[in-house]
C-alpha cells in the first residue's frame, strides 16, 4: 500500500513539474473571425501549437480560412456561417498566409492574415 501511494505521489509530482511550453499540441493560440476581420491579422507562434480560428456567433455572413502559402492541409476551413471553429496544428516552421475567399484576396488585401511559425 505504501509503495502504491508513493508511486501515485511521484507520478503526480512529475506531471505537475512539466513545462507547459514542452507539451506541443497543448499550446493554443486563438484568432477571432468577425465580419471582415481576422484578429490578430498577423501572429507569431511556436512549432507544435494548435491555432484555433473562432468564428463569431454575431457574424452576418459566411467566412472561411483559405491557405495561400505553406504545407497546410486541408487547404480550406470550409464555410462557417455564422459560428464555428477551425483548428490547425503546425509542425513545421515557416510563414503561412491565408484569406477569406469571400472578403479577401490571395495578395493579402481585405480579410487576410499571416502566421510566422518558429
């Protein structure tokens, strides 16, 4: 019984001492998608992070996230109207650009954003 208690305490202490930045996919950054804006429009994140696009429930029309650059699959979040989420995991460094096909362009004008993954 003492050995089991000791092991339980040791495992709990090990789990609590884990550096959160080393957990990879447990790190999350959120980007807000509102009518005609990504907020923040540009962000820098760490390899191994999940990025969540949160489509606002007050959106009055359809939006999406469509990738322009980078090895990203799937290439599009699919249309969201009015609300929803889209999550991507980034395992490679690089600069990734994206836009909403309804309100932005591949050249970065209008509803567009970028991520630098380090």
